[in-house]
């Protein structure tokens, strides 16, 4: 787990101590919607960061970290065949 992941989790647990997995998953969907509706590059970057922050909190509930899951999934993705548009 990275330093920023630890910092995010400390803040999240202190700020939202009663959040359930469903609460966090609902927030993730909300943030993804905000990514899709972003109007500027700065807004888009902020909303993508929000998605990552919420994903960190959600994955922690499953006893894992965003960096570990990215590492695992990236290894899977590298073995797949993709076209130049990112489709399989």
C-alpha cells in the first residue's frame, strides 16, 4: 500500500466511520457519473481522482489495496490481445 493510500484511508475512516460497502459503492457510481459529465480537463482530472479515492476505500473493505489490485489486473491485461482503441 502506498503512502497516499494510507493517508486516504485514515481520512476516510475518520470522516465516514459508519459507511457500509454499499454506501461506498454508491459513492463510486456517483463519482463515475461525475467523470462522464466533466466539462473541462481540470474537472475531469479531479473527478478521476475522486474515483480513485473512493476505490481505495472500497477495496480496503475487502482487505486489499488499489495498488495491489492494479498490479494483479495489469498482469492479466498485458496477456490479452487488444486493438489500438483499447478493445479486446
